[in-house]
């Protein structure tokens, strides 16, 4: 047994798999099934899922509808309430709240942000979006708190809750829009439920984590002073975990904001998300940017406010007078009442006049058009280089990429032999110099680049994935990986899954390299950090669709545009975590390095980066997650992977197709996440 | 505190008043393009003239079908039956959605190109010319074949099938989304680059730019899309633009149903209004009112017929 384990984890297994891959490739004409998974072997899950769904609708549809009707009444109420407030009152309230919680800087920012929404003339729509968030956050917080507490109380429940939450966060929302629509009926409630499904998981996680990390002695002290279980929970454990729970609320709020546009795809919302969608449909860059900024600003203000609540010092206010204690409440109340009354005589305080609008969309559109017309040749060159030398080789392999048109020559048999010899030589050198792991990697990449990811035989691809999982995380990880690969194969989405891996893989690699470099620069030079921060904030809160349009206009429909859009979004965690990691390296370690006579360059490579690597790996993990999330959005500019399948399901009203593709993406995301986390944990231990 | 509860009570009252008043409201979907919004507003304003309450609800193309079938929306005055999946035909079969008839808008679908392409490909607009000047339409990722941008993958594969059948040296590239397709057209026109794309009209885009259509061989009757070859290629079967109502619409609002049956719209009127909205910054509401003011002779008989059905 031990011998077998040793054999499995070592060089032999890899050598065998590589040899098998080569054998399958050499005989691939005879063994066509090994490259393209045969359709006859696919388990027809889609019809079952669809008829199962129909059964549920027929039998329980009425209950779901009753639930959503109730929710619809509440939603209408919140909406009317928010819309009844004049804009000037909202402006005053938000500013006072920002000042009370975080001082004049945030107050100024919030004031400008709210004023922006008024000035561009989409106030009602913005408030309708706010209504969605205002309603979904408290519900998500309550549900999330309850589930999180359950996960804390019972180990068994936690084991079921954890993967469910993973699934909810990784299955793209588009995949479950249709089932929600079929179950709950049409209307803004569908958007609300979709946003709940996405916003609950962070609350659950943070609640469980917070409660778990409460000091055991504190709990013991509480118990000794005679607290009942309920008292212990509400008076000791929850207050101690308060900070983590508040962080959960913050993340839940952000998640709810990120669903604003997706929720409007169903319709019935008449909010800013719908306006953005309409602008995107018409490819109006200026409009979609200005409207997307509304959502981004709202999210930024809310983020700062809720994050501030989470870190605020809890001050003792016993000795203050009533007026002192509630001074901000009193100011807010007076301002609100005063402005409401004033709005009666000065109507522009509640209805912003159309003539005062400033909406510079046309100018922005003209700017993009100018760039496109002016730089079309150099843009084309960038695209060609990326296509011929990076993307196509990985996707279809050098054997199909190299042609007189692309590389300037034909890939003759002599050249093919030369390529094989070069790869073998490289592998040999790597083995001698760096050991078998690097050699295996070199051989693998050599084969991959020759036939492309779509030409690799699936039996050995799946085998290698399982083997890798075994080496990283032992038997459990290998089992999980085998189950995941089985799902992708049996449901017949292997090809699309590999295309997703290809697009995500290149995007992650580039994001990690570029983002890591920027992160190092930001950690070393303060001005760089100051420039990068607002850009990162905007990229992260701006609705993802908006990012697409300028890329399409400049780089045209196709995978290159999709790749750039994915990078634009996935690069942010790489930058942030690298900066964070390097800044977190202890000054003593740096000092020690300096005393040993390290140059700044050595200091970076030998001291700072190795010490920061657990955090940087966490950033890589996040980059992978972000890339997979963006895959669905990027499908809007023409890809042919799982992301596209999700839309096909939504467009055809075919529940099964969409959900299988969605779960397929979740499977890839979860496996990548587990692997990365294990690696990062191992590194931290060393 | 008391102030708050008064506000809440007032809002509650409002909300319930609003819900109860809705029982008889006819709900019309607003899709995300101007042409449909105009037809919806005109239909809604006419329904108001015969005494009904109307509410407009924003809705996506597939979700609206589920909504009409379930009865959350009641009347879609302009529905395009191309690019919809089984969800539409299933609902028609079950009778949950009723097709009242054509709206009168003549749609056309096909391949478009900007006029400057006729310089680099002189035989256009005939499709036969495309065989010889595929390279004029080529791009890095399709060379030596021409690049044809088709509908997004989830709208079906008709262009791809046609290219394969008539053996055209073009590579179809899926458009991804309407926004992406339009962005591509805008940028191609801005830099005078070659482009060939599957598109449809009426569409507001034709109010903004000039495009020509690739012409296929003439056929008698409908085009058999699945059976074409070079020299015998009819191109595409054209979509129908119809009026949809919910299953219970006729029973609930018999007079409104008469109006729905009579309602007609033509391309010229709609294009003129689209131009007013998308180019001249007029609101959809104003444009619809403008049409009603100028065309009383057209719609007066519809309203009369509906009023007659009320007694």
C-alpha cells in the first residue's frame, strides 16, 4: 500500500500519463473518441432537469407565487417610501450619516456622489435600484445570520452549508435567473431573490467565522457567571464576534449591489440597471459609463459607510447628555424636515429640472470613436500578435496555427521534428538542472502548445488533474477532482469547459504577472499606490458589462476582447493582495536583510516576496475566482465556452442547459479554489 | 418616532391603494429598444382613451413571455418571433399566450454592409460577388476567408448554415450580443473598415447610418432556408411581428381586445418616430403623442370599434 502511494505521488505516474498522452495523440485518427468525448457517452441530464422543474412548478408553483406576491407588496412599499423623499433630503441625510461615521472626507465624497446622480438626471431610477438593495440587505443579513449560527452550532450542518454557499457564490447568477423566474413569476421580486441568493453567503461565512473565533475563556467566564445559553449567545458570543459579523454585512451589501444589473435582466424594475442594459444593448459607451458610475458610486459610499461601522471604536456614551448623544440624529431630522418643507415652496428641491441636467454622453462617445478611427492600424497589430503567438497556439495548437498567413511560413514535417527535438532537449535539461517536476511541466507545455487545449486527449487531461490534486491535497482532494472531471465529461460539456479553462488560464496568468508587478510597485512607491487605488475601486464596483463596450469598439468582437475584459476585472485582487502582502512583511526581516548587505533588488526577491507569498497566493486565488465570474459576462462579446452556454439556456428558456453549464463553471471554480487554498496554506506553514 | 410611523402608515396606505387599483390595469411590457417602446406607448395611450388603466413594465425578451403566460403582463403589441426558443411555441400550444395577428411592421433580416464596401467589392449587392472578394472582408482571425458576424450564439445558427450550404468562403463569427454587434458596426464605420454582418430591420441603427443589404436570388413564396445552394440561394425566411395577449385578455377586456385586433403600425411611421427619439432627443412619450396628434384619421376607427364593443 505504501509502495503504491509512493508510486502514485511521484515521477512514475507523471511519466506514465505523459507517455499515454503521446500514445493517444499518435493514434488519434484511430482513437477519435479520446480527443472528442463521444456524444453517445453523455448522460442526458437536460431533459430530466427540465421535466423535474416542470413537476415542481405544477405541484408547488402556487406556494412560490404566494411568497413572491407577499414580497412584492413589501417591495412596492419600500420603493414608494424612498421615492417619496425629495432628492435634497436624501442628499442631506447621506452626507450627515457619512460625516457622523467617518468625518468630513467621506461626507464630501458622499455629497458629490449623490449630487452626481441628481445632475445626470436619473434620480428615480437610482432610487429604485437603492430600494432593491435596501430591501435585500436586511433580509440577507437575517437569513445569513441564522444559517451562519446554525453552522456554528452544529458541525454536521456546517458540512452541508459550506459547499452550498460555495455553489451559490460560484454558479453564475444568469444560470439561476430562469428557474427563479419560472418558480416565482415575473417582476422585480425575481431580481430581489436572485440578489438574495448571491448576497447571503458572505454573511453566513462571516457569522460562522466570527462566532468560532470568540475566545474560549470569554465564553467560559460567561458560563461561570451563570448565563443561560441564550444569554451567553446574545450577550457574550455575538458581541465578541461583532466585528466579523459587521464585516459580513459590508460584504453582503457589496454583493447585493453587484446584482443590480443582473436583476434587471428579467425586468419589471425600471431602475438604473435597466437603463444600463438598454445603453449596453445599443452599445452607447458614454451613456453606459455615466449610468454605470451611478451604481459604482452608490456601492462605494455604502462600502465605506458599512466598513466604517465595522471598525469603529465602540465608545462609552453613558456620561453624555441626551442632546450630545443623539446630536447627529437631531441634525438629520431637522435637515430632513426643513428641506421637505422648503421643497413645498421651492419645487426644484424635490424635482430636479430637466434643463439643469448635465449628461455628457455624446462627448464620451465621440472620444471613443476618435480613438478607434485614429489608431486602427496599431490596434490591429496588437490583436494580431496576441492572436497568432499566444491565444491560437494555446487554443488550437501550433500545428493548426502556423501558416504562411499567420507566422509567415508553413509548419513542415522537418519543423515539426525540430520542435519535438527541442522540447525533448528542454525537458532533459530541466530534469538534470531542476528535477522531474519542472521537466514534467516542460513536457506537458510542449505537447499542449503543439495540439492545443482542444486537441488534448480527455482521458489523460482528467488523469493529470486528479494526480495533481492527489499530490496537493491527498486522497480527499483527488476524489473531489475525479468527481468534478466526471461531471464535466458525463454531462457532455468537456469541450466548452476546456475552452473556459483556456480563456481563464491565459487571463489569470497575465493578470497575475501584470497585477503582481503593479502591486510590487505600489508597495514600494506611495504615489503609484495612490494612483492605483481609485482605479481599482472603480474597476471593482463598476458593473462588469460597462467594461466591455470600449473593448469591443476598439478590439472588435471575439476572444481577444473577452480576454482583455476578463483581465481588466481579475487584475484587481492581484494588485491589491501583492501590495498588502509586501507591506505586511515585518520591518525586522527587512532590516535583517539590509544588514546582510542585500541590494534593493535582492531584498525584494529573497526577502519580501517569499515572506509575502501566502498573501500573494491568496490574491492569485481571488484572481482565478474573479476571472471565472467574468467569463459569463465576457460571453456577450462572442466566446464559445461555458459562459456562452449559460446564455443559450437563458435565451431559449431552457432551464437544463443553463444550469448544467452554470454548475460546470462552479465545479471548475471550486476545484481551483480548493487547490489554491491548500497550496497557500502549505506555504504559510513552511 | 411618531413622525416615522406616520410616514410608514401613509406609505402603507398608498401601497395598498396602489395594489387594489391594479386589479384592472392592463400591463404592457417595455422591451429595451425604442421601436417597441413607441408601439407600446401608442397602444397604451389608445387603451387609456377607451377608459382603461395602463401600466408599463420593463421586461426582457424571454422573461416577458413567461410573464404573459403567467398573467403578470397582459399585452405585447410588438413581438418579434425570430430568435425565440421553445418557450414561445410551448406557450402558444398550451394557449397561455394568444397571437392576435400581425402588427403590420414588415421585418427583414439579412446581411448588411456599409456602402463604401462596394468600392472594394464591385459586384455587390449580389451575394455572388462575395465569392470573389472574400479577402476584402477578411480579418486576422479568419484569413484567407472573409469575416461574417452572425447573430449571437443563443439566437440560432442560420447564417452559419447558409454559409455552409452555399459554400461561401466566409468564416462566421458569433456576435455575442446586440450591443457588441452595434459597437462593432460603429467602430467599423468610424475607421472605414470592412464589415459584413447579419442584421435585421426595422432597427434604429438605420436611422443613424447607411447600410446596404446583400441580395439573394428571388424566390416565389417563402424561402426554404434548409435547402439552398449557389445559384439557388434565397437567403433568409423573414420574421413575423405580431401582437400577443394573455389567455384571459379577451374575456377580461373585450373592448380592449377589439382595439388590439385593429391596431396597426407601418415601417415608415415607426422609423420616423425612432429618429425623433434616438437622434433628436425627444422622449418616447412625446413622439407617441406626436404620432397620435397627426394620425387621428388612422386610429379613430379603431377606438370607435372598441367603444362599440363596450355596450
